[in-house]
C-alpha cells in the first residue's frame, strides 16, 4: 500500500456502506473509494453495491443480511442489513404500464416509523425522492436505464 493510501486509512473513519464517489474532495472520500474497491474484491454487499441475484445477500457463508419481505404479490423482495439497518428492496424485471420492459433493480431506503415515512437514497448515498429515477439502483453499481411513463430512456449514472 502506498504512503498516501496508508495515511488515508489511518486518519479516516471506516465507511459503513458502499457509496459511489464522483470526484474525491476529501480524505474521507478517498477512504470511501478504498472501501468500495475492497467491497467489490470480496463481494461484500452494502449501499449501492448489490448482487445480480438477491439470493446472494442471504446465501450460506454470507452474513449480515436477512430477508424481511412483506409483499404478497411476488414482485418485490426486501432485505435488511443487520449491522447498519440498511433496507433494500429488490424489484424483479417487469413491464412499466404493461408496455415497456424494466430491468431488475434495487431501491435503498430507510423506514421511519413515526410518522410512517420512507427515505430513499441514490447510488451516492444522498437522499432522493421516493421512486424517483435516481432511487433505482442497478445490481453491482452499474448504470441503470430508467424508463419513464412515456417510454423515454433515462440513464442513471
């Protein structure tokens, strides 16, 4: 490990979740990048880095996630990370407005019980509007192609 990376590691706090960084502006951002590289190398899923197959979150040998699906329709699955309380909902591939195909994706959010409220996050760990295009996360932190109500494609980077 080079001197700068060691310095960053020593003086910063370990991130709790994978969050994409656009341009590192602080030492903590550099530490986040180190954590992101480590997460991908060791297939540690958190934040916006989530598996293609949701079964991997609770697979044998993997720890830290449990399933908490309440949806009876079979279109979604909900998972909670024990250490941070991060909640993700996996949405199976579907048709939007029964016309446009939508790829499988995740939503990362936090539920507040009083008052009943849901706070959604984008891939950068920033709060965004519920069910907005930015709240759709592609597996493995890839870019997501969001399709609006009129069928227009929007690439979420």
